[in-house]
């Protein structure tokens, strides 16, 4: 076994090699007689790393850093022999395969000489009555409202930065001019670059709404596409297949949920009941169809469910009663 190059390979995986030493490794990799030494080293470190766990964020960062390093070094291999074509398609790809397999331990498909990890989906969810926040691998911050789920693949940031959303979330997007940031809701896509915005896209709602606070976004639904400026809002009506841009009077209402506040603008009690079900995971029962159409406007500090109904009952002719996880609403006589 060539101990000199084995030690050099070990140093390469710790990021301690110079460009000249990496060129030396390249020549060694291309040597047919080095095959067995490389595979022995590779399998040994695979088993040593099999019991070590790294967070998914760390895995992604390691892969991105490796990809950037390899790209900057611009090391390529000419495909001169059939053997080399099978085993050493590109130095960067083979190096990526070894690092990912040894340090991260992704999947055994790397033994068959594939060069990139299989895309895996990650999900973050806030159930009814809960909220959550997460930082994506690129540093983008996301706040999830109740009854919301976002998902993204392990190839996030390698090309586009794509997030799938069901529910409502607020995004503060990390700047990256080379990789588009896209939120997919199933009905509308929102593309942003270094911006902050809110997207409300609950599956049971008629409308998908995106509100822009800073920067700019492009919203696309079918053949419709619009670009928003700060303090604008775009609404896609799923039933009418219509995309409209608005300049709401109180654009801050769209993100008040992050600060534990509820903002209503002429909404019916029926619509409010749907929101409260998501926020508190309670069932709201109406004693009559008439009170479902009562409307309420205002901002409520979202500190307790009782407080919400106390304030609503001050301006609407309703009474409420708490029965376990059910709230019964009736008309005040």
C-alpha cells in the first residue's frame, strides 16, 4: 500500500492539502495500480463513519463547500482510456463521492461509482395550535404559522432554492444572486431574491396570498405573472383562476401572526372560526347560520382564546360558551 498517498488522501478529506498536493493525488487516482489501495481506504473509512451522525444542515454545507472548492480549482480529467472513463470521470465528482460517503455516510449507491447524493426530502411542520421557525441551509429564515408544512430537497441550493409550502409562512430570504429562491404552493409560485414576504396558501382556502415587505417578488399562477413592489399584495383566486395585485391599507396585517397578534379586516365569523381552529386546535360550533356572516375588524393580542372571543363579543351581537375543546357561538338576545 502507498502510505504516502494514503496519508495525503486523509489530509485532503480534512481540507489540509495544497493545489500541488491535490495534483499529486490526481495522478495517483489515475494510476491503475492504485485502485485497490483507494478502495481499501474508502471502505475502511465508510465503516468507521457508519455510526457517526451529522445533522442534515451540516451535510448540505459540507457538500456545497466541497463543490465550490472543486469548481474553483478547475481540475478536469481527460477521458483517454475505457478504464479511466469508468472510474475517473472527473476528479471533482470522484472526490465528492469519497467525501460524502466517508464523512457523511449517505447511501451505498456510491459504491457503484455514482458521483452525487440521491435527493432526499426534508419537512418542517407546525401542527394546529403550534408555530415553528427554521433556518434553511443557505441562511434563509422561515417562520411557520399554525397548521403549516414546508419541505425542500437535499439538492436545495445546488441550482434553484425551492421550497414547497402548504399553509402560511413568513420568509426572510438570504441573498444569493446565482440561485433563485422559489416558494411553490401548488397553485402559485413566488420567486424572490434577497427579500422578505409572507405567503398564505392553506389548501382549504379559496385564495393564495403573497404579501411583500422588502425587495421584490414575482408571482406566477398558470399563464399569469406579476412583479410586486414593497407593500403590495398579490391574490390568486383558485376558483376563478384570477391573479390580482393590491395595495392594502394595512400591509402589516399579513405578518402580525409572528408577533402573537390577530388582525382582521371585515372578515366573517365563519372565516375567523377557520383561523382560530388552526391557531388553537378547537372546534367552533354556530347555533345559527346568521351569525356566521357577522363581520369583525381589528387587531387582537393573541394571548388567549377567551380574550379573542371577549373582544369580538364587544363589537358583535354574539355570546360564547367553552365546552372542552369546543366553542359554541350563539346570537345575543
